[in-house]
C-alpha cells in the first residue's frame, strides 16, 4: 500500500494524531526495509525501541481525550 493511501485510511482528522500515524508508518517502513536487506536484528534494536516508544506515546495521547470525552468507539 502506498504511504498516502495508508495515511488517508488511518486519518482521524486530528492533526496531532495524523502526524503521529505518519511517524509510526515511517518507522515501520524503515524497519521493513532493514529486514528486507537482511540487517542483523542487533542493528535494528534502536529502530524497534523508537517504534515501541512512539506507539506507547501515541496510544496514551489518543486515550486521554477519549476518556475525557467518554468516547465509546
């Protein structure tokens, strides 16, 4: 899937969250390229750690307003 289409599919029409989606997408694509090139796992740890940190931050960022406004979706 192309980046623009993937990001459009993920869009929640909130600029902050859409930006975070794009950052996570880029990290995943970078890791995918590294795997496809046969990069040793030990060389990918930094990228994996960044992805985990970004994902945790992102989910917490989304969760706070959902709880605040009693979002049930």
